[in-house]
C-alpha cells in the first residue's frame, strides 16, 4: 500500500477562488457589511423594558454576533494567509485595511452593546443569564460586562476604535510592509543570494559556524538599517496604547494582557519568580555547549547550532509521517486531525522566497477548517514548529461543537495545546533514539525549547515592561531600545552568552502585533502548564485524551486559575505547580549534561 504524498503548499482556493482578486471575497465583504449594519441598528434601537423582552433581544443579538464574528474571522484568516504566502501581494494589503475597518466598525457596535449590558441592574442581569438560551454564555457575557464597566463612555470608546484604524493598527501593518522589503544576503555554494528574513533565520541552525556568523552579521546590518523607522513604529504603537490606558485610568500596563489571558498578576509573578530561581542549570548547559563547539562562550547565533557534526534533516513528507507516528502514541483524535491537515492541504510549508517569517495557525470558522503557515527546511526545529501549529489546530478542532462565543480562548491557554503537541513529539523522539548521538541531538532540541521559553521569552517580557515604563516619559530612541534589549537578554540568560542580539526588538514580529499586547508571557505559561498536563497524560496513557479534550473545551469559559483547579487540582498562585513544571525542564538539562560528560 502506497503512503499518501503530502503537499507542502496549502489550498486557499477552497475558501475564495482567485486569491486577492477574488470576486467571491469581495461579495463576502459586502455581505459582512450588511450584517454589521443590521447588528448596529438592532443595538441602537434596543429599548426593551421587561426582563423577558430583554432576554429575547439579547438572544437575537447573540445570534447575529456569532455570525458576524465568524465572517470577520473568515476574512481576517484569508487575508493573513495571502499576505504570509507572498509579501509582495499589494492587493492583500489593501484587503487587510478593509477587513480592519470592518472589525473596527464591529468594535464600535459592540461598545454600544456593552453599554447596554452594564445598564442592567444586578438582579435583572442575573435573571437574564438564567435564561436557557443564554446561560451557557454566562461567563463570557459577565466578563464583557465587567470589562465594559472599566472602560470609558461609549462615545469615547467608539472614537478610540475609529482612530485606531489609522493611528494604531496601521502601524502594525507598517511593520509587515517594512519586513517584506528586507533581504539578507547569504552566500551559498560560492554565490551570494538575497534571502527573505524567514529563509535567513533557518540558517542559524546550520552546523557551520562561519555560515551562522556571516548570516548574523548581515542580519544585524539589515535590521540596523531599518532601526530608526522600526523604533518610530514601535514607539507609536506603545504611545497609542499608553494614552488609551491613561484615559481609562489603568496604571499597570499589564492590566489588559492579564485580563485578556484571564490570569492574575499573582500567578504571573509566581511563575517568573520560580523560573528566575532555576536559571543556573540552563546557564551550565550553555557553557557546556560552548565547550563542545570549541568556544569560551556561546554567541546569540550559536544558540540553535546542532551539537556534533551530523545534522539530521527530514523531508516534509518524512516530517509529516514522523509527527503522525508520535501523535498516535497519545490518542486517536489528535492523530485523525493531523492526518486531515496533511491530506487536505491545510499547511503551507514550502521553502521559497517572498514568504513572511515565522509560523502561525489560523482558523476559518465558516468552513470549519484550519490553515498552518511556516517555512520548512527539514530541521528538528522546523518539525517542532509544525507540531506546535498542529497543536493550535487541534485546540480549535476539539472545540468545534461549542457555541462560537465559548471558543474565544486566550493566548496563554492556546499555547498550552500547541506546546503540548511539541512535548509529545520531543519526548517520544528522545525515548526512541537508537544511538547516543541521536539521543543527544533530540534531547538538546528539547532543552533548546526550554531555553527559548524560560530565557528568550523572559528577555522579551523584561524588555517590554521596561520599554513601556520608559515610553511613559516620551519617545524611546533606537539606541535606547538596543540598550534595554541588551540588558534584558543578559539578565534572562544569566550572563551566559558572549554576544547578544540588541536589535531583537526590531526583528521580532511579536512586539508589533496590535491584536494582543505583551505577546510573550503566555508562551511560557502555556509551556509550563502543558508540562503539568503532559505528566498526567504519561501517567494515564491513551485514555487521558478524553480528559485532555474536556480541559481544552473549558479554556474559554473560566479563568486559568479555575481551569487548573478543576482539571489538575492545583493552585497556580502558589509555587508548587511551577516548581514541579520547571523541574521537568531541569531534568532534561541534567540528562543531557550527563550524556555529554560520559
């Protein structure tokens, strides 16, 4: 029986034929606009007096709400895919502006909607929530009501949304536009080729230090050439956000990201405190890796270098089969989903010029399909990224039967599913290694992930909190941004490196994302939270998948503290859970160091 051959190029035509020139997509935008106007009109004329009438109107509006949400997400997903696959697609950029405008218009209507929610007396609100048609949404609706109470008047919030189209979101789009123009000259086989930032970043996992060093030198120069315009972009994004926070009376810049992630400051502080107390084994690993590479200390561009001379490469087909094989050891549903993604061309992985850097998962709710984007060159890190994004996809798949408003999970728990998928793969790979050399390579890939989540992400968090504090006093220069980033990296890496990446603030897309502020700590939360879940899965075997799916289904209708208590019986505000999770990472480091010292 011949195995299915998997295509490395995704299929977007199934959604709207013709890409950025699609007439179907234009018609879809027009239809969404009509739905938005109908919703706005109904909200504006919502003047019921009795509890029953208000419950009826709320139910009708919620039905419209979910249809509009699906439509906008379908459109946003399509445009983001078009832009990612071809950064030169100017029509896609124009379409993004239109979708952003529609989203802003919807946000303005939702401000009116929220204003109505906070007008109900507490007893009337409780009675409305008890209605069978509405009760399943009580958590998300109460959350909306609470957040609305903490915001400005509807007129002011509507104005903020309107001004945000050109004064906020456009700066994020500006970043994408700038990055699309950047090319990194890289020498291959005696010929210098201009590579996109996505292609060039893959070179940092090369076994040849001369290649890594040369690419890094050109990488720094390319980002340095754009530093002034990128620092202006970052400053305006932060400035807009800070001004909005000030008007709302929010003093802590972490208030919004913590609210979005349904997480307490105490939980976040406890997590970082535990991580900071356990940095030494990772610094020890960095020193050992430097010794093996014949260096006094590692430089930034050595972090992803493979240990040893052999560099394992798997074709896309082999990578897909590898993932399916190891997913199967955990459960049938996850494997079924991943197989569907590979077979139905849900994944764009081709290594070609013109693509944007990084990887992502996006969901098309009207079609109930996912799409995954990355640039695959066969490295263990690529396979890990692919598994990570498939984890995101499985999360949406597990929630497919829930009400759309109960699928709106936050980023920190979204990263739980993706990181959990990586852990399955990494752990199984290490256990199945057939030689010491292979085991070292696979275990090191696993340790590299811990270094990324506990050190690199920590550096991002430290940098961003300090940058926002500095931005309160005025514009922060590119030189100052470099200085802040250098300090953050030295602190997060325990002074374990020789050369750092001060321009990391410019090269990392996550600092410029407008949808979610502080796009960093949720990754680390998700990683450690998933370790706790993974240890349960190891205890119970395949039978745990049912419980895992139950946990995923609850991720959008309770706080993370409630989620952990219900499904893991742990208190996230206490050190014990985080200590246990970090110790699992330390155990990997110690196992690797033992192997390397034999």
